[in-house]
């Protein structure tokens, strides 16, 4: 007789129970409801959805930038969202990378990257630059530190947003459509870097990072180690591993699996 597996006793990083997500544009509109979701330390979650499914709204709520309109959401045991100044250090344990970068265009690339250290750790420009030098090298951003963000292409702007999100070495990273609109070279770079962060990167002292990212195309993420979920018709549906996707009868999922991506062939 096969023994039942022991339940996972690892405390959840993200715990949602009965959560409903409002639209950023109109808080009276619900984009997803009755979400029950548990994310544990070191897991990598791929949340897929077609255009208009509410992926960005869901991620903004997960990042604590908008408030759920129903249910409870805890991040590392703390009730979200966290807006209080005396709880800021808890909030900083999560970083977010926006699809558009959301960079400050009156600052240089280097100043954008250094902003979290300068603001939260009260460092001067030289000391912040010194501490961030390994991160800048890792993301290949050295040649553009003195440039205005608007002079960079989309792929490089998104890397700057990633550098800013990683500056404080968060435990959890959420990313909105990280491969969206990127060419094969940038896509392969992101896939490799996210895999390394998930395993444990030297920038994080080898600690595996918990990752949550939204996608509009599932095929690039074909591989081991990911957990998958889909947003469809105001439902959030956890689906399990890649192998478990094949037998699913969700129309949105079939469409997401049928979408081709130039980097997909490199992920097997």
C-alpha cells in the first residue's frame, strides 16, 4: 500500500482565501473572484491568461499595490496590502517588475537602479553604486548607467526595472509578462536569469527566490519546476505542473498552449 505523502509544513509565502480582485481602472469591476491560493518558499508560479483576463490587476494586488475587494491575503504571515510606514520592511521583502518598466525618466538608468538603496538605506550615490556594481554587471547594464531610460529599447528598460526590483534583495519577485514583446535574444536571457534566481543566485547569497509571473503564452515555460495557473472568466485556476496541463479542458488554456514563441524551442 502506497503511503500518503506528508503535507507540506513549510509556512506559506502567499496565502489567499476567498480573494476577489478589482480592476485598476474601475474598482467596481471584479476581474477575478473567490481565489484560494497558496505559494510556498522557493516555488515558481506561472499565471497565464489571454488579453483582458485581468493578469496585471491580479499581479498588482499580489504585489500589494491594490487592495482585494473581498477575502483575506497574507504575505509571509502579514495581512496585505501593507501601506503603514511602520510595516515597510515587511513590504520590501517583495519586489515587482512592471511590463513597461515604470522607470522615472527624469533620472538616469543608474539613478533608477540606485533609488531603493538611496531612499530606504539612506546611501549616497557613490556607496549605492559600489554596492550595486555586481547587480549591474549581472544584468549587463553598465554601458547605459548614465543614459536616460527613454533612449533604451523595451528589453533594456525592462532589465533596468528588474535591477531596481532586485536592489534590496527581496525574498519574492513578481513580474508582469516578462517576455512580452521581446525578441528571441532578450527572451532567452530572461528565461535563463529567472531560472538562476529560482535555483539560488549569488546576488541572493544562493537563496532560492520565490517567483510569480504572468504570461500570455505558456510554451516558453515548458519545463520542470514551475507551477501553473490560468485566469479565465473571473476564475483563478491552479493547474499543477506542466505535465498536468495536457489533460485540462479549459478553452483559454488550449489557446495559450497553441501560441508560439520564438524562445520556446530552447526550454525543453
